[in-house]
C-alpha cells in the first residue's frame, strides 16, 4: 500500500470549508524513539512509552503496564525524544497506526521507543486532539489495518507519517469537536472505572465471605472442610468429541454443543453456542439440561458456567449433579479455585485435569445451605450491577463511535 492509498479519499465526504491537509504542510516536528535503551531500564525513573501503551479504542495512553528508564545526563537522545503535551503518538511497526495523544496526565519527562513515532503539530494552527481523534476514527484505522494485513510488517517510516492526510475545519470547530469527543470519552472512562471498582469490591467480598473471614448478619453456624466429591457428583462429558463428521452437526437444532470459546469470561451464564448438534451428535455427547453447572477441564482449565440452554458437553468439560451444596455458592467457589486447577493439571498437548482431581479438592463451606445461598446472593447482586454497567458502557461506546463518524466528517456541525 502506498502513502497515497493511506490518505482518505476526498470525494464529497467533507464540507467545502474543510480542506484536506497533510501533516507535513504544517511544518511539524516528527521523530521516532530511540533504540538500545534497554540498558537504561529501571524499576523507577522516567516513563518509557511502548506500543503496549497505545490502544485502538481510545487516544488516552494506557499506563497500566509501565516501563521506566533512568537516563544518565550524558544521554542527549533524551532531549530529542522527550514528549510534550499535545504530541500525537503513532505505532509505526507491526501493529501499525495505533494512536495516542499526550495530555497533562502523562508523567513528565516521558520518552518513546523506536516502534512509536511522535507527530508534533503547531497548536495555534491545528488542534492535535482533533487530528488524533480523526486518525483513530473508523476510516483511517481501516486503512492502517489494511497496511498491516498486506504485509507492512517492517512498519511505516517518518515520511509516511508526514504525509498523513486529515480534514481541517476552522480551528475553533476542530476544538469544539475535540471537546465533544473528550466528553464522550469521559463517560466511557467513568463507566470503565466504575466497573473495575465493582469487580474489586466483588473480589474482596469473595475473599472474605468464602473463607468465613467475614460472616453475614444472622449466621453463626460452623464451617467445615469437605472434599468436593462428597458434596456433588462430578461427571465428564462424552468421548470422543463429535468433530469427525459433519452429520453430527445441525445449525437448525435447538441442542447446543459447548466449546471452550462459548464460556463467558465474566458473568456466570452460558447463553449460546456457536455449533448445534444433530441427533447423531447428541447420541455421542453428554446432554446437560438447562440450569446445569459445568466446568472446563481442558485447555482453559477450571472456568465454570451455568447453562441457560439445552446443550451437550464433550470430554473437555464436567457437569456437577446430585448437589449437596447450593449451586450458586458452588459456582462462585469454583471461580475462586480457577487459578489452582492449573497446579494439578496434567500436561500434554494441552493442560487438562480429571474428575478425580476435582473430587479430591478440599473446600471450606458453611454447613448451613441457607448461609451458602445468602453468600451467593451477595455476589449475584454485584454481578447484576456489573452487567447493568457493562450494558451502559456498550451503549456509551456506540454513542461515541456515532459521534466520531458524524463530527469528524462534518455530517453534523457544531459551529
């Protein structure tokens, strides 16, 4: 793909008073980071920005994974690559075209490595935030991704960065658009923080309530140690897995075939499967009715789910039946045990555990099923709050995406 192909097609997409300009036409400062700074890595020091700090769905740098450097005073490269507020950062190798904008929340000084370019535009002529939002929007991102897909693995050079093209409405309009999108980002980020806070609250509650460190009001009975096999029956799915013949599948069937990828990463319900089974396939699998508690025991080990559909499981799963324990309590107990299963996993072509390991696992539980149920309901209530917040977050992201499509193309004008 050539530089010209990377530039957006003008056509009639933009208003007449939105001329197309290249970054180079503003006589910007353009550079990339330095190589060989690994020798300066330190536990504490100045921030060293990498591609991992850039995300496609936001222009705010992601500082959850930080690398620091301690530069000696003799290292003059620090002067060239030191970032300033308003700098636009662009990934230029491998995953090309991820955009970030340096704001006043970024620690200073901060530097970039050789996989990131810095585009510094004159803020009295153009809004860097507007340009960053535009480069992060759908059409420019599609073109960056196409560049990556067609094999530009060695990256793009600084000449290409200088030739990046974007529309230029009047500066006041650029600033108004950037401000509106910043507000939309604020809603999204606020919801993300709230969801993360709720997850931490849930994690803390699980650590306290599932160990009897804290008791719910009204309960004072004994907690006892039990082997899982004494509290329920653990049954493995059918073997072999029904993958050898297409006649075992029927997309019009109401009986799902559960795969590891179908399991929810958060939440507790399995609501759908990507494949469904024919009568032949059902005959070769273990059928689990709606409301069953299942858990993966191969590849992704120890992920539980409660089915909301009629489904079958293969030998990469177990189902828990004949429960002498509250099912929802057991689900959350299994969630806390997820990390420990890999310690017992039998390594082969992939990690796996067997029913014997699960049955012999020791758990600490209240004797009262009423207390078990009450504890589970605390977690379920938090999960319901998180689910509602995630729905709001999805809507907020869709609204922001719509705003970007309309405001950055001039379909909707703010001034």
